[in-house]
C-alpha cells in the first residue's frame, strides 16, 4: 500500500512537472526579450523539478566563458567562468548532461561559488542548450539541490525538454536582435526560414511496414505551413499537417508556437480530439485580427493499420485504396482553430489502410495553385497524379507531384505555401492478430 501511494505521488509530481513545462512553452512563445526568456526558463525549470536554484548560463564563444545574468534566489548579478573549469564548463565543452549526486566528491565541481555566496550545493543537474538549426552551443541550464533527494531519470528528461525550448526561444530572440541592429528585414527573414526549417523533422521516422515522404515549399522565405510526426504515449504515431491563414513572418512565428505546444501535448495524451481541443484553447489568444489555423492530426497504429483522426477544417486529406482504385476523404470533424470552440473537437470514423494504400495529407496551397491562365491545380489533378504513379515509391510519388506542379505553374510563382505528406502501407504487410 505504501509503495502504491509512493507511485501515485510520483506520477502526480511528473504530471505537474509536464504541465509546468507546457506553461513555460506557451509563455516563451510570447517573449522576445532575453531577460524575460532567461527568467521564464529558470523559474519554470526550478518549480517543475522541485529544486532550490536554477541558472541559465549563456556561452561567450569569443572569451570561451559561460556567464549568467539571472539565477533564481541568487544574490549576485552575474556569474562568469571559463569553460575549462567547473560542472558548467564540462557540460559546455562536452555538450553532455551531468547529474551529480555528491558534488564534493566529483572532480568537475568548483566550490568557489559556495564560498562566495555561503550557499551549500548538495546535488547538481546540468544540460547543454544547443541551437537546433546550427548545432551551436548557446549555453547551459543548471539546477541545484532537489528538495526530495537526488535528481532521477525523469528529471533528466525534463531538463533536456526545458533546454530544447530555451534554445528555440533564445534563437528567436537572437534573430530579432540581429534584425533590429541591421535594419535589414531580408536578413531576419532568411534567418527565420533556417530556424523554421529546423522545426520540421530532420529525418522522417522509419515505420515498420510503411514508407513516408514529405515536401514543404514556402511561398515566401518563411511559411505558415507545418508538418510533423510525433510519438504518442500509447505507442501510435501522430501525423500532423497544419496551415495558418496567410503566409510570411507572422504566420511562421505562430506556427512555431503551435509546434512547441503539440510536442508537449503529445507527451500527455494519445487521443487526437483531446489534443486538438487543448491546442484550440491554448492558441486562441494568439489568433487575433481574424487569423485562423486549420489542423489535422492522424494517429496511426502500425500494428492494426488503423487510423484515428481529428480534422479541424483541414484539407486535402485522402486515402487512396489501391485494391478498389478509389479515394476516401478524411472530412472535417470540427471548425478551424480560431473559430467558435463551444462545440469542441471530435474524432472521425476509424479508418483502415490496406496493403498498398496511400495516405495523402496536404495543405490547400497545393490544390489552390494558379497558373498563368488563372486555372487551379485542383484536387482532381492531384488524384490523377496519384493514380498514375501509385505503384512507385512514396518519394518518387512526391517528386512526380512536384514535377507536375512545376509544369502546371510554368513561370508563375506560387501564391501560397505548399506542404505534402504521403504515407504508404507496404504491400504484403499483414494485420496483427493481437
């Protein structure tokens, strides 16, 4: 009984920690000031993991030092030290996490901080903060003195998550500062595209029995389109395609917030309709001036080959059934995000992919492309290309659609962002009996 109570308490603590991470993620999406970002991350991490102090050290590449301007409950304004010394220096040099239960016995620990402040360090958890698009060291996030004992494996996962979100926020702050200093909007936009491109999956996951390919093409340097593949707690994979109305810098920044929220929500829930409902509530304050967001989440079970989806006004979304040479539409199950939400989101009917079937998820920018004669590319043309090339590998199907788009457009530039994901269930894969 005592063990069960302990497990329940630990589960609640972990859930509270994830909720605090979600709060920090949402708050970071609204901050552009460096001090605000540093304060949000350090306070949030300290509260989520239940420790006495947190510090976010920034990396000074020119001086080979780490330094901090903000630390929770710290009486001095700045700590600055060489990366050749101390735990933070070791983490910065090696870009590895350090979990130290007994600092006094660890040769990496530098006791000078305790001597200067009178603070007693009992345990340490530190993680590197690395830019996702440049693989550049930004700094180190360090936590001291967990209240209820040493830091555990869940704490290690959490500090990595906080460090990842801190890296994104600090990258965005750096981008804004450089744009302001240079007064060159194009420089800021180009940097924004590199950062935004890093939000998309670097490598699509290998799914047993399936092949997956994607195409992302912004109308400008940055895009309001987004696609992703996220693991769900129940073992399924979530395929995400979304589109913020408009294109350019504004929608791209909003989409960055959506990505961060989805990666947190998908850690806590496996039901597409619940994830979409929570996302709608969280993103509503940011959807001003008539802006809205279409969003589709498809949960794939690669064992039973079943699809569960929630579609917030998004399309085109199709399944091509090779056996019958027919298309099935994943119709909308709720309004786009930003419209009335009192009806809530719901899942559509459970669908099944047969051997050789294709799941085609795109944004409306694909079918609404216009050529010089003001003709629309259209869904029928998309379906015709899929039928013609359905026996090819998915990457070749995507390339065939790109080629057809290029031929259709001619010298015309696309007026909207284009995103496409194609998933194929390989022929010969049997449905599990479990």
